C-alpha cells in the first residue's frame, strides 16, 4: 500500500478533530500530522473530541515515537475532552499501539472497529466531563466508614477514577473517601483528597465518581495529570 498524506479536519460545529492515516505510519507522516493538528486545534474549543481512523494503517515506525508523544501531549495541554480510534484488529499497528501506550503515561484512547461506533463512544466520553488518563502504579488510599484499603489508581479523570485493590471491595452506591499522593513538586498540588460515590464493582477493581469538586480543584487535578503525562516511566 502506498503511503498517503494524513488527513486532518476540524469539525467546528461538533467540536471534533478527525484524523485519517493510511499506509505505513512513518516519522515523516507523523511530523506532518503534528503540524496539521496544531493548525486545526486552534479552531476548536476546550473539551474537543478526537477521532483517529487507523483502519487502513498497516504499521508504525519506531522512529516516530517521540513525535507521537509530542502529539498526545499537545492535545492534552489544549484540553482535549476525549479520544477514540478506529482500527482493524488484524493490522500490526494495533499491537504496536497497545505495546507502546503500556510503557507511557497519558490519555486513554479506546479502540473501535467502525467509525459509527467510535463517534457514538466519543459523544459519551465528552459528556462524562473529562479525558481519562492511564497512570503507572499510582498508589491510592480509600476509606468507607471503618473499611480502609490501599490500591493503585488508573483511568483517572477530573470526574472519577478506577481503582485496583486486593483489599475488601466496597459496594455500588457506597460513599467513599479517596486520597492520592503524587511525587513531590514545588508548584503543583501533591495530594488530592476527594469524596466520591462507587458506581461499579468488578473483580479486584471498582470505579468512583467524584462529588462536589469545584472548578479550582478540577483545574489543579488537570494540571497534575498534564504533568504526569509528560513524565518518563522508570
């Protein structure tokens, strides 16, 4: 398959960025993509969504990883509200994306097999009020009355998070207190403490929705998540 120039379109009415990539995803294509994305994002409002169609993309060059990270960090810094990808499960590029994103901290992009599915999922994500971030072994403490536990937080956004734990699980609708302590930093908040409600429970994990967070608290958490997304894993 011949490489084609990436196509980037800003849908101002829907506040969405549509990206289409076909053929081999080379470093040169990613560099062009980065330029086009910066041009188009300027026309969108904070909270914009991104759909990346990779269904005709075959393989990605490892040399493009630094540019890929520049793109994801640029979108985060400009307050993207949700990211989804359209993929072909038979293509190597899907396995490459999964392997690469497992080694970095950044936003969580869900994968779908059709454009219609991706668009519907993106609408749901944007309504949830917050981009989801995948963090690496970030510890968390939680308490419900006399029940106390420890775990690791993942899928964290300014509206809620998911927690893995080997301690006793709470029940759906339980009110819970959560404390997340990040590494020390001189300028951004290190400890986040929230009241939340449990909205789902599965084996060794549960999800919560934060309660009564004001705009200042959301901005502080967002600033921390931006910082974490740019940190290299040990």
